[in-house]
C-alpha cells in the first residue's frame, strides 16, 4: 500500500466526521442504527445519503447548499472520501459526514425509514450481464433503499451511462415507482426544469465526462 494512502487512512481516524466500523460491528446491533440524526449529527434534520460517494464532492456540495439537512457520504474506499471529509472539517461543516462500509450492509446500518433522500452519483454501470447484481440500481439494492427510506423519500441518479439511466428508468416504471424526473442530457438541454444544484454541483468524474462531451443524465423517483 502506498504511503499516500496510509497517510489518508491515518488522517481519517482523526476526523470527527468519519465513521469506519468493522463488519462484525455492523452486523450486530450497530450503535448508530436509528440514531444517526440524534447521536452523530446532534440534530433532527433530514438525513441524505450519497452512495458510492468517491471523493465526496456531492455530499460537500449539497451540505453547503442545504444547511438544514444532514449529508452522509458512503464508500468502501476511505482514501477516496478523505478529501471530502477533510474539506468538510476544515470548513467547519457539521452537517456532512462519511461512512466507510459496503453498500449491501445499508439495512444493518440504518433503521426503517430513517433516511430522507438517496443520491447515487456516477456509479459503475456494470454493463455485463454477469455483473448485473452489482449495479447500485439492481432490484436487490432497491429493496434495501426502500426499507431505509422514508415513505416519501426520493432516490436521485446522475450518470454518464445511457445504459444505466435507461435500465434504472425502465426498472422503476416496471416496479410501479413514481418517476419524478428523467432527463438524457441535462446540460445540452437547458430547458429541462431542474433544481439548480443538480447542474451546479459536479463530481470529479462528471467534469471528466463533460470534457469528453459525454451527455450527463439525471433520474429521480419515489417508491410510493
């Protein structure tokens, strides 16, 4: 392991806004399950997750935009979200945190209807059929999201993958979910009426895709 990664891992341990539980700890009555707002964020504001948060740009960006909401970036690679965690700490942002864990453990980490929104930003589309179960929009993941998400909570997807956008959109409709917005090119078609932060906040990968003239898609839906 490189020295830079070791440095980031070590620094993550000093950040108040980073939680890195062991798998066994998660599987056996995780202490923050059902208590994230009260015990971690110290308030009762809405809780928003960014799944596969990478560098954490969206969690930090949304945290700046919505001071009355709590944002938790989730990724298994702590060296990635180190920059977002450090930015939030240095900026004194008490509404942004990061959790190092596997996304398939979400229902062990959060109580039923504890989460108010979910963002999925530029995940691996897992195009090959044999990798379908690893898509973050696969039905097995959607069931976990549905369990922890508030009845009227919303799932947001931003991706450069037309395949993943179409897959998620079709799946949502087939399962009877309420599609709130579905756009194939949010920057190339400015007439689309979207909340300003959907376009204003850009991840590292999003900037790369835009430099290659790839269209960015957006989808949002509710389970009921």
